[in-house]
């Protein structure tokens, strides 16, 4: 993830997590050096939230981060049980890795306060880079650890099964000079141009804001 994309995500997160009680699921990730963890989104949330708890399955890294003062627990995103409810649950670049994303949402809703938010970031399958990768059958255009794509329609259908509604979507274009090559530079520049007219097709990264639907809950009781 480029510095530009990270900056935009931080601006979005700031609107929702400032002064809130937050659960950060999959908070460590695979692309952050533990020695530079202060640059992570989790560290950013920690600075502006009222309280944040991290959750991950990387035991060795959890132990190291605990010694550095971070409040991170070992648990599976699809089967965690905590004695607390949260204003916001953040899952950054996680849902595309899960065997059972519905189990994650089911668990998350149980730990979410009424009217609370789940923020999900995930690759946008319909951006130019991914479409070209699919058309040309390029083998490495999908990360080896990804098992699913989520666009707004698919995620909406899944979210509704767990009393959630998508209330906002942000699409973020990639920095044209991130991991530069002539081919990627051209793709990113064209994507930026497309983004001016259609954010959905020009943005490589998607941020979905889901809210717990308390109205549906009241109607069903």
C-alpha cells in the first residue's frame, strides 16, 4: 500500500474512529514491519480513538507488539468472543482472506453497539488494473492469499443477512509512481483519468462503511 493510499484511508478513518471504542480485526497484516509498526493504521487509530483493541492470529508478532505497549489479543476473526461491545469495528484488507466472511460479519455484529459501524477495506475488483489482469489471464494479478472478490453488490447482499447496511463507499486510486514500471505507470495514469468520471472503475482500493441496522431489529421484535 502506497503512502498516498494510506493517507486517504487515515482521513476516512478519522471521521469514524476519533474518540470511539474500536476493535481492529486483523490489525497486524502482512506488509508492515513490526519495527515500524508506528506507521501502521492500527497505530494511527490508537492515537485518535478513545480505546482500541487489536485482534490477530500472528502469535509471535502479537507478543512482540504487546511488549511495545499495544493491546492486541490472539483470536480468529471468524470465531472470536469478547466481553465488550464497540462503536466501530475495523477490518483492513481482511475479508478477502477469510474462508467464511459471513462468520466474521456475524461475530462482528454481536460485538457492535446499536448504530455502530463496521469499516471494511478490500481491493476493488472492477478497477482497470484488475480488469486487465483478468482479461489477459495474468497469474499474479491476485494475491496468493486472497480467496474472494467483494464489490458493492456482493457485499451488500452479504451484509443484509446480518442486519447491516452499507451507508457509504469510498474508492481510492493508486499512486501512479507506486512500484513503478512503464506498464503500471500507464495503467495507473489511465485509472486516474477514469476516476475523474467513475470512481468505481478508477479506484483500485475500496472502503465500505457498514452500519448496524437497529430499525430492522426493532421491527423484528
